C-alpha cells in the first residue's frame, strides 16, 4: 500500500488547518450560540472579549489529530482508487479514473475519516464554545482547562460513548460530501488541463478552493446538526438523536437554520483547500 499519500495528506491538512481555524471558531459560535448578530459582530465580540487568542481556541487538538484524520482521508481515497482502477497516483493523469470511481473513493475516505475525527472534533467544538477570556486572573475559570481536561471530563461524565457524541451526524455529513469534494477537484483540474499533463499551480489552487466551497455548501446543513449534537449533553440532553435535532431546530428557527454558517464556511473553505491540494500535489510530485 503506497504510504506517500498518507504523509502528504497529513502535512497538507495541517497547513490548511492553521489557516482556517479562526474562521472555524466563528462558524461554530454562529451555529451553536444565538448571542451573535452575524459574522462581523461575532468577530468583534471574540476579539474584544477574548483577544486574538480567542480565535485559536481548540486548535491544539486538531493539529495533533490532523496526522490521523487527513492522512486517513487522502490515503484511503487514493488507495480505494488503486483498488477500483488499478492505477497509482502518478498513472492517473494518463489514465484518468471515472467520476463514479472518484465519488466512491471520496465517500469511502470521508466515511472512515469521520470515525477518526469524531472525538477530536467534539473536543474542538466544546473548547471553541467556551466564551471566557483565556488566562485572565480573577475571571471565572472555564469549564474545560484544555483538550486533555476536556476529553477526561467528557469520559468521566458521559462515558466512552460521550466522546462519540455527534458522530452519526458527522458520518452523514462527511460520507457524501467528500465524494463531492474529490469530484469537484478532479473535474475542474481536467477541465483546465491539457490531456495527460499535470495541472498547473493556479489550476490546483482554484480547483482545490472550489472543491472546498462545493463540499462545505453541501455539508453545512448536517454540520449545524453535528455541532448542536456535540454541544448537547453538556448540561442536560435536549435532543433524542439526529432526526430530533433536525426537527426541533427547524421548528424553532425555520429552514434557514440549515444554512447557518454557510458564508463563513465557504470563506474559510477556499484558502484552506487551495493550500491543502497545492501542498498535497506538490509533495506527491516531489516524492514521485
Ligand atoms: C465536511 N466537509 C465538506 C469537508 N470536510 N470537506 C473537505 C474539506 C476538508 C478540509 N480539511 C476542510 O476542513 O475544509
């Protein structure tokens, strides 16, 4: 099994993650809290109340976990294509796989990465939702002192299954949308690249950026539900499951609830995924 894809997936994912984390914090707050009037209001309040550091809350764990999560996504994607089409990454420019194979490989990568991502994503969302300023003497301490304390508290209070709260919604979010992610990327690269050649850096950046936007627009409804399920159980259980969360969110806030955070998700998705795909492609060409 070729391992370069796993390593390239890890490094490229880490670069994208650091770039996108501040946007991600704003998105999570908008999806789970009703105190903000919009993106700008949320950014101003975070900056005033929590300083620049507030935007980077919950980032250490995703950085540590990206090695597993992104390498699983890209590694499983590429190795599934290898099984389905018997072509390696280098051979795929000359013998492009069908879009059905790309979609299936993307869905497989998305499904497996969601399982690895679930506990890390839960801890990230819980930490991002703590609005207390960091390290201010005299101010009330936040519920979680950091990622390890957060993981230990969830485990103690809610058991092993508590660490997988929201995992179903995450799998439902990531399985089809990772198919969309890779199809959009490949489709745009093929459209703007002469047959048999490697896509230029500009093409990779644009295709990666739009792949991020397309997948996140499709993912946002279940992303909202996932974030709410992950915050549920913090004090008391409100939702019985994914469907119940959907129904009660729509009843209380209307259909628009499914698009909460879509603008910030898209604004974040372009640079994050442009950088992710550019570094992924170049690392593989470099090692190839
Ligand atoms: C849930 N969806 C749509 C995705 N995860 N899409 C792929 C983008 C992955 C990238 N690390 C990012 O965070 O944008």
